[in-house]
C-alpha cells in the first residue's frame, strides 16, 4: 500500500475541518490494519487523536496514535520536538 503512496496527492485516509465520526475512523484503521496513525494539527486535532486512541484501546485495535504539531513554537526557532505528544507509545 505504501510503495507508491508518494504518487498520490492528498491524504490516504482523508482530511477535514471537523465533523468526523470517531467510530468510523477507528473502523477504517481496523479495516486497513494500520499500525500507526499520525495526526498533524492543533489542539482540536490532538483532542481527536486522543478520542481515536481511546476508542482503539476500547475495541482492542492495535494502532499507535501520534500527535504532531502543525506549526512551530513561537518561543523557539526549531521544531518543537519537546511538545510532541505520543498518545499511545505502547499499544
């Protein structure tokens, strides 16, 4: 699935500005047998990532959900690695 992913534009799972149904997202993760999910965004995206991770755990879906900030920190001129939160480091 990932050998030619760089040839496709957009997102493999899709993207939105909200309104997604968490259970449908977890269904997709399970159907695709994903090991990792990277969520790039701000506070709302990371709250969604936590909800996805919680439902994955509840359903027994083994997927590491990781939040990546969409913007650099204003108090630093480097990528804020110290602010990246790994939601599920040990599925």
